[in-house]
C-alpha cells in the first residue's frame, strides 16, 4: 500500500508539473509583465498561482486515500479540522498573496450550491423506505441497477443513489460484497446520469451555458446504452459467481425464509420534498431574471434556490415517516463527511484547476484540442478533480480554439449543433469524459463518497482510495472507457 501511495503521489505531481512545463512560454511571458494579470471585473491585480500551491490539494487527496487504512482513529476524528485548515491555507494564499478575491468567492458559491443540492436529496430520500422482499438473484440486482441508471436522469445521480442504495444493500444483506457497492457507484452514481442536464452537475452547467436540454439525450444515448450494458454484464458475471459460492457454502440448517416477492414503499410524502429539491435546480437567476440573486462582477449568484433546497431538507426530515427513518437507519454522518471533505476539495483544487485551464487555453494547449484528447483530458482530470468545473474549463478551451465564446449563448448553441469544426464530437467527448470518468475515484463525483459512507455505516468493508482504483476502476471501468473512445472518438 505504501508503494501505491508513493506511485500516486508521483502521478499527481508529474501531471501537475506537466501542465506547468507545457505552459512555460505563457508563464515566462507573464513573468516579463511582472506575473500580474489585471482582473477587469474586480479591479484588482492578481498573480497566477505557483506550482507549489497544488501541494495542499495533493496532501488532502493522499490523506483521504491513506487515512482510513493507516491511521483510522486519528483520521475519523480529525478530518474536518484537516480539511478546513488546508482550505484556509489556500484561500489565504489567494486573498493576501495573489490578491485574487474572485476565485475563492466563486469556489465558495459553487460549494454552497453543491452541498445544498446533495443535502436536500440525501435527507429527502432518507425518509423513503423501499423494501424489496425478493431473492437476491443476480438478475434482480441487474434490474435495480438498470432502473437506477434510468431514474438518475430524472432526479440526478445523487437522488437516485440515495433512493436506491439502502434497499440495494438490504436486498443483498446475506451475501453483500464490496463489488456490489462499486458497481452501484459506476452505474447509478455516475454513468447512468448522462442523458439529461439533471443527471449530473457538469451537464447542468452546460445547459445553463446554452446547450439545448435534449442535446444530451440525442447524442449521449448510444454511448450510455453501450457503457451501461457492458457494466451490467460485468456485474452479472461477478454476482452469479458470488451467488453460486454462497449457495455452496450455506448449509441446510442455514436455509433462509422464502421471500414474498413483494415491493413495499413507506414515506411516499417525501417524494414531494424530493420533487421540490429537483425543481429548485432550475431556479437560476442568470437564466430567469425574476429569480433574485446576489450580483457580483456582472454575474448573479443564486441563494433562493439553495434556501429552498435546505428548507426542503429540513421539512422532509421533520415530517418524515418515523418507520422509514428507522428502517433506513438514517444518520447525518454521510452528508457531514461529504460536507467537510469537499470544503477542502473545492478550495484546495483552485490552483490545480487554474493551471489546467491556463494550459488548455494556451496556444500549446489548443494545438492538442481534438475529440480524443478532450475525452481523456476531461475524463482523467474529472476523476481526480471535481468534474463540474473541469467540464467548464475544457468546454471554454475547446470553444476558444475554434473562435467561439462560451459566454455567448448563440455561439454555444451553434457549437452544440456542429456548426464549428468537429464541435459536436468535441462536446460529446467533454460531456462523456466528465460524467463517465467521475466514477474513477471516490472523489470524482459527490454521490460516490456518500454511497461509500452509507455502505461503511452498515459494516461493509469498502476498498481504500487506491484499492478502489487498482481493483475496480482500472480492470473494469477503464476497458469500458476505452471501448467508448474506440467507437466514437479514435481517429478524429
């Protein structure tokens, strides 16, 4: 494990230095001008972050990866403090050394939006108890995962994950293994949400920029079907073997009670709260002028939407069916863990995102912009950074490379309609890369950590950060990602 950690550290540092070295001409030019960029909107001079400023982000990733395994008592007790301190270090660097107020404010606003949505969906779904009293047959599990992949596009990957993970665990309680949870993360928490802007945050940001709502359904449908089918087949092969081994190991005296075959639902009123949270997603003041917002540098930041989501979370818990809460063994610990860890992630990744963005929009970076590199670039960085800002950065760079402006809604629509060179394939590559690769690590997408935390709460021993990548992402998910690349992007 020490060797894996060391290799991962080398990987992250090498990736960071690669961006730094590739953008050297830009940095030299900036140094000639005293490395000062003028922030027109804010009226403040600000420097670009130095390479060493990604260190807090790397430290946080390594501690997330190694803490639960090597020093669990210290980690579980101290991770909130560690995460907040690292975030404060980077924010202090931005505010007082770089004189950049813009980036911390934007990261803070994005964090509030992120955690309000996750909290609303988590609490509302926690008051819905689904009991599937059926035999935990592999085919039944496949059907549940397939249903999850579909409804992820209606209530988001977070909503679908929180709604189905507990009944999925209960159904398989007699033979539950870590791979059950990992495939759930692959299919329901990530790949499933590729068909609508509601499905995954990156796609919703694209919708807000001007990409038509139906675009993802039309253009992502075939890759979605292929990826889901392959992952479901892989899961079925894993599960049928597990089912067979379980049957052989179980003696006659351990015969279980025959399931009734019924599916019951408790806490139906919480679907109303869930609908309120999903509906509030569309209350964006930059899209609808009648929605109030806080104006900063010409952009409106929503607060009504977040207030509605948090009030819905409060109402859904206060008025939830007690039987559903107890049956789900509901606890706030998973959302608490996500809230604290992602404070650190959102703020410490600011330098990494800025360095990536600068390189992608540089002349050297623009030369590399084509569907294949956009797919792998957006994807790999989405796996280790937050996939929403990674999506926006690569969309901005890709549009800039063909002379289009991501802030011009008509040009975004034209880009989505393939009116620029290879723009349709490029947008597909960015969209699929951001969503599909979000499953590559626990931190690639918000629901991943929540599902992991819920599983660990009921006693499932989940793989560590690097074990997840080595045992599951590389041998199972990576071949699927390569197949999608071979079919849709290789050669373009």
